[in-house]
C-alpha cells in the first residue's frame, strides 16, 4: 500500500522534529493532502495508526485537511480547480491543463507535549 510508506515518512519527520524541538509525545498531526496527491485520506488514517503504534505518536489524532487540486488552463489563461488529475477544465472543457497545486502532502502543524 502506497499510503503506508507515506505514513512511514511522516513518522520519520515526527521523530526528527521531536529531537529538534525536544518533545516526547505527539498528540495531534494536521496533515494537508492535496486532491491530486494520490493519497487516500482513509487509507492514510489507517496507515498512520498502524505505523505509529509503539512510537512517540501512538494514539495521536490525525487531522486531514483536503486541499483543492489547482491547474493552469492554457485556453482560459487562468487557474482553475480540478477534482482529479487529467480532468478537463471546468470552464472550457479543455485538457490543456497543467497542475500547479494540490499535488502534495505535507504536515501543517503538530500538537505535542
Ligand atoms: Zn479552460
């Protein structure tokens, strides 16, 4: 499962942060997931619980913020919102879109103690 390795890298970041900021437990993680990132929020939640078992983030709450997919439409000459990669432009129906945002996943902030 693709999400499991994503969760493992999140845990790695948490462990690095805990050394840097000297905290021992993570209570909550706010994670931004772009619509075009290919990561499924439910699978992320499931994977996060599994990966964090026995770690500093065991039992931590994973809050997921969905970011819209953003693309630049060439014919329209403006930025549009898309649900999925390779969607047509919602305004002109063109497929000449270039993804400019919402294709990433990142930790927004942490609640620690
Ligand atoms: Zn367009």
